């Protein structure tokens, strides 16, 4: 209520009052906002998920940037997407996990391109991974392998360099394996 005109007026943006006949408005706390055009300044609303407000008396809430998110109401800041995840949109309440066969070791990633394919000799069977898992000793996999079954043992008489997925010397493009050296043989596990 305006003390001079004795008329009730809406509270200014960023302030509110829930009491009829009040003579003053109070500032909205951080994480809340009020806008007289939306609800006549009767109360402070919490910022929605994906948005935040750091200051008192805020008329609006800000959307979280790419690489960040807010998963609760009345946030005063946004959280960063941790490694293994990314967020390429503003105002989200979650981060997207890297898909199978990929990993991401960087925090606050803003693009799916931050999710890199597993190197040869590794695989990843979980979404949102920070590192890829190594294939068993004596086996290999191609780049981007996404489950344990992608790790293959070499046919006789070839062998693999332990968990590297790359080979030295007489490389066989189809299997990424090397022939055993003279005087050596390959056991069942593919190790000379």
C-alpha cells in the first residue's frame, strides 16, 4: 500500500509481499525471482531447474550456460558437467552422458565432440565414462569398441601386443596382430 496515495500497488520487480495491506515489499532472496507482469509481485518464485539467480531482488532467473546445469529449484549457481558427460544447450537440468564406446576426461564439456572413441585395444560398455577399459592380455579391438565381446584373440600363429591394439613389424590390417617370432609359438590366449 502506498503511504502517500493510500492505494495498493504491485511490488516492483524482484520484490514481493504476501500480506494484504502491507506497506512495504521485501526483496526476493538469491535463487528466487519476482516479476509484477507475471503475478503482480505477490510472492517470490523459485528459479526453475536449469536456471539460477545469484543476487537478491532478481526479476528473472538466468539460464545455465552450456557445459553446466542445475537440477534443483531455487539454485543460486549452476553445477559443471563432470568428465564423462557434456551439455551443448543452455538452461538444462542435466548433462548428457557420452555414448558406449566413447569417453571424456574433461569437465564442463560443451559438445558431444568432447566424447572420444576408445583407442584400439580398449572398449567401453557404460555410458558417461571417463576412461575406456583395456581388452584382456593378448587380445585386440578396433577403435570405438563398446563391449567386452569386441575384444578378439588372434588366430594361430599370430599374437597381439598386450592391450595396445596396435602392432609393430609385420602388421596384419585385418586383425591388428603380428606373427610370432622365429622360435616362439602362440598359446590358446594368443601370447607367444
